């Protein structure tokens, strides 16, 4: 949920500076700069220059041959970064990369939350653990398919790595389940605002566990978040005590997940054969280890009886929506990595905060949420506090 292309390769040296949202997505804070500057050395430039000079001389000798050469010349001027016109084309391509990746990240994030709300509320599906299990199973299958196709690289999982990762995964499962049930009982906008409490808990945890102090702007933004959450709950016309309890648990579990992940990351890297653990491996590890936990909980809590007896599971459209939510969950991980690779942690953090605005407003409109003016003001104030928090973290 709230809770993994070309082979991604990101550095994890700045993991302690990652936000809870980034960790939930299974992504690292910064791309590998050496990959972005792959053609910056003089040797590469000379090779490219020789190649282009050869193409230019070949074109001049072949322009007499007719239409094919002219078509090739027009194609090269349009797509190859040589000459003034082509530099402009190349610049537009560089600009479109962050725009496309950012749009993909925002769309997948918004769609995932709204799709889960449809499954749990519109279809009145009362088996959040089963939905989590199904979504994580889809993620495992897709990552495995991409691995066997050679699209992504995944670290080999061993028992030593599993033992190190188990505490992280237990919290991960709890985070997903609590998020599912809170979304079932609370409207999307209030879930988004209440999630701001995760930042406050994480900041306090960082202070005691890592001695990381925040500046006054960050604390001021977090105070604004507290005010918006309290006022939002008081003025919420659809207030549900069960939903708010689940969301409170989700905030603590999400913060615990990010803090625990930071503690075990170095040890987890040492438990792999290569001495590293990329983001796709983290996504696969989390989802794969969650399967036995999910099955155990479904059996112990008797949720399987509900799943096999309820009429909603016989509806084909329900399975279409549930499957789509599984693909969207994985899409968030990959689009997050893609967007981070195109931009950086600063832009990612700010866009993530701004992304709450369309999520909240679309949730209010699509699900016909009863709304009062004070509650709307609380929601907008909470969204503003999230943006202020992101900007303060950048300073």
C-alpha cells in the first residue's frame, strides 16, 4: 500500500536520510551518479565524436543516392543529439524523463489507494489479510518473471538473510494489514491526513535511536500536522473509532518499519553473497516473506471461511479490481525507483507531499464523503502542513 525496467542500480549509502514514504516503497535516496554521467569522460566523448564524423562523411557521399539518404538524414537530425536543432531535441528528452516518471509515480500512487478503497468499501470485502496476501503474491510473480527475463537483478535469498530480515518483515506485514483496515473504515482524505503522524513518530524515533535532530521548521510543520489531525478527527462526519484505531496502529508500524529497516540494512547487506541489497531485492524479500505470515493469520483468524463463502469473490469484476490493485502496488515501487533515478530525493519528497492533494480530493469526490466546512479546512490545512514539512526537510 502505503506499503518494489532496465536493471536498477541505486546507492544506499544515505539510507539514514530516507523518509518513511521512500522506505515503504522500497527505494533508495539517491541514484548512482556514475551511471548518470556515463558519457562524461573524454574517452567516451572521443569515441562518440569519431562515430558521428564517420556518419557525417558517409551521408555526404550518399546524398546523391536518392530518397533513402534524405529520409535517413531527416531522421538523424531529429533524434541524434548533434547540432543546434538536435541539442534542443535532446534537451526536451532530458526534460521529459522526470515529467513522465513523476507522472507515472503519482498516477500509480493515487490509483493504488483509490483501488484499495474500492475493494474494501465499495465491494464491502472484509478480508484485508487475504487481499494483502493476493497483492503480495502478484508482486512476487511479476518480480520473478522480470528476473528470469533479465530485466532486473535480484540478490540470492539465503537463510542468514531471512533471519536478519524477519523483524522488518513482521512490521511490514502489520503495516500493510493495519493500512488495509483503516482504509476500509475511514475516508481517503482523512487517512492521508492522519498518515502525517508517521512523520512525527519517525522524527522522535530518529532523535532517540540515531541522535538525529530536526530543525525548528520541521518541528513547526509537525505541530501543524498535529493540529490538522486533531481538528480533522473532531470535525469528521464519518468518524469511526475502529478505523481511527487501525490508522493509529498503522502510523506507529510505518514509523517502526522505517527505523528498523535502517538498523538492519548494513547487517542485511553483509548477509548477501555480493555484499549489497538492491531495491528490487528488498521488494521481493518483503513480499515473499509476507506470504507465510499471511497464510498463518488467515488460518488462525478463520478468514479463509469468509473468503470461500462470501458472494463478492464470485464477482468477476471484483477479481479484476483486486488484481489491478496488486499490479499497482508493485508499480509504486518501480515508478518510485524510476522517478528517484530521474530526479533525486528532494524532488521525490516534495512531489510525494503534493501528491496527497489529488489523492484526498479525488477520494472525497469519488466516494461521496459527507463533508463539513471545518472538516474540509482541516484536510486542506493538513495537506499544506505536509508540503511545509517536505520543504523544511530540504532546508
